[in-house]
């Protein structure tokens, strides 16, 4: 029998999680839906690169 190849996975960095918990997100606009209309206003959706949280901002 042959042994399988051992894969090393990267652990999530603790500093990224701590920064997001303290409100320091890395916001990037969502490319799939660049602009959307919500209640008659033009809005842009943003997603945090580190934790995946989303926010909507009227433009």
C-alpha cells in the first residue's frame, strides 16, 4: 500500500478575525451586481474580503 500525500492547510490568521470583530473590515464592491435599485435609490453592495460580511450603501 502507498501512503497518501499529506496536504498542509493554512490556518486563518487571527489578526484578520480580530480586525473584523473590532469593525475594521476590508470592503470591496460586489462585481456580480455593480448597481441595484432599492426603494427608488441607486445602491452599491460591498463585501468584506476577510469575513464575508455585506453592507449596502446608497450612491
